[in-house]
C-alpha cells in the first residue's frame, strides 16, 4: 500500500519503510557490541543468513556497496582485474570503489541480461601474461541494469566451473538474490554454491531499513570482519537494525507479490503502448520502459504523476525505470496507469 502520506513511490525497492513487525522487533531487540562480536541479535541474523545460503558464516555490514568492496578486498590484490559484466553494479554504480579502494581494474563482457559464458572466461584467460592478471569472477543476480533479469543457474554453474579451472575466485553480488529465488523456485543455497562469497541486501526487496550481509567460509568471513573495521563498518549495538533485517529475511517468500504486480503493469503498458515493454524481460520486480513509445513528454507526465501522488525516476538514456515493492499495491499501479491515460 502507499505510504501514510498517500505517496506511491516506484523509484526503487529501497524506499520501503519498516513494517510494524520490524519496528516492534527493533524496539525489543537484545543488544551488545558487535565489534566485539557479542550482539546477540546480529549474531542470530548472521547465523540465519549463513544457513539460508549454505555457507559456514556471515557478517552484517551497513550497505551492499560495502559488502561488495569487502569481498573484492578479500579476493584480490592491487593491480589485478575482475571479470564482470559491463553493466554490473559494482563496476558501474559504486562510484569507482573497486579502483579507489582495492586498486583493481575490470575485464568486462557484454552478455544479454548480465550473463557471462564459459567462452567469455576462456577468451579473457587466453591473454594472461599480456594483460593484467584476472583474479576474480563476479556475478550479479538479479541483474539490476538489465531490468532485474535472472541469470540462469545453469549458466552460472557452467561458467563458474570454467573459472575454477583457471584458478579464479568467485563472488556473487546477490543484492536481490531472493528475487531470483522467487522467480525460479530454486533455493538460495543452490545459487550461492557456485561462489566463494555472496552478499545480499536487506534494504531492497526484502524491505528492511538498513543493512547487507556477506556469506562465505569461516576463514573468509574472519578476514572480512577485519577488513570491515578498516572501512569503518563496525556498528556497535547494530542489533537495533539487525532485528528488522531478521524479520525481512523471514518474510522473503512475499517477493513473488512484487513480481506479480510488475507483470500486471508491464502487460498493460505493452498493450497500450506497443514496443514500450519487452514482456519476456520482465522476470522480477523491475521494469525498463522505452519512454519514446509512451507518446508523452516527460514534463507533462511528471506533472500528472505529481498530481496523482506518484513518484518515479525520470527517464535515463531513453529508459524509464519502474520498481515494485512491498509498499505499493494494485491500487497504486492503477493510479500510475491512469496517469498515463
């Protein structure tokens, strides 16, 4: 449902507000000092996340960007490269953090929907000795800039196997991995099994106000815990926010509702404005709309949306991005559709 002020915000699934259950959990959470690793609420969250992903251990951090950067720091050395999709979040939307913090570069590929193939790995590794050494393969699933597309598990397994043959470490930027779970029915530990480390966000589709987590083997998480301190990520009585993340993780099955809502909106747009939406690409909760097909100027539409109490991001590069989440519902989608009429 819309926020209490009546605004329906489709800019991102990061805009959600804590539910009453989250607020209650935050207010009653037992606390300790997480830098000393004795906050019982954080410890419980880390154990639950590790269990869900099939890893030995986990560490709670403030943001997905920090989670990705800690993983890069662990897996690489300055001067090395990361093999990643050209549109990967950690390359494109994290303010140059890998280059600035870890001194690494990127070897990129341009596969459909964020995919990387075994052939991509073979081509990249054929240049070892001439180009910088590649140390890490990074997946992003679901793939944000491709419109929340799900990279098939068979692709990830096959490519990761090839990467292992070449001695690469593997990390999954799984900020929205539970959207991939909801879309396919495959459990999180199946996806996580292809990688050494995986991070996911509590503050996106899961709906918690703050936090992300890195999961991996015990020795890896021990080192990442040390690196977290280097980046200032120790949050002391972090159980206050970890409590909301625990509620969010326990309610992860509801993500399918966001997918149904996104499909409803995409279907209407595709019928009303032919060519505006590729229905085959709408797999989760993110729509990429070809704005030129909508037949209205952005200033005019922006005024209509404001009048209807709707927030969206402005088109970027001709693409209008709409994201569904737990704080918008069918009535809000109808309002958005009416504004386009």
